[in-house]
C-alpha cells in the first residue's frame, strides 16, 4: 500500500509544506520583513506556520517538534517571548534552539516544524 505525498507551494529548491500519511512537514520558514527585530520576525514566521499547517489540515496544537535557528543566541529571549505567546500551553512540542549562520545577514530567526494531522 502506497501513501501519497502532497507538496504545497513547490519551488525551485523546496516545497513550503509536505504531507505524508498523518504527518505534516513545514520547511524552514523565515520572515519577509528582514528589517524587523527578532521578536517581530518570529511573530511573522509563526503566522506563516499557522497558514501552512491550516492548508494541510493541521494546526499548532498538533506540532510534534520544532527546530529554531537564531542568528544570535543572545536574541533567544525575544524569540521565546513570541513563541510563548503563540504556542498552545497544553500542547507544547519538543523543540531545539541553536545559533546558526542563516541565509541572509538580516534574517534573525528560522523555524521548521513537524506536525500530525
């Protein structure tokens, strides 16, 4: 028995979201407003993640894991403030948060999630 793979918003190098079976994979997501501080970039990213999950029939209460990359780990408190305001308090996912060199100098944060449907 084969399970179909559904790809959302496929581009030249990745799909924004991929569904397989009961799982939803949201690609590493960054903010469009690169001039915003880390907290505002995180809030924008989380809104995008909400939209991707909804398009795949899921939502933030079903997130299983999240990976967060910060350009500067000193900004973790800003990212955490946005995260805590957004995450469902009864359904927190497993999460990692590390400092990394991101795709552009103005990108402060990138987030990737895996969720159930």
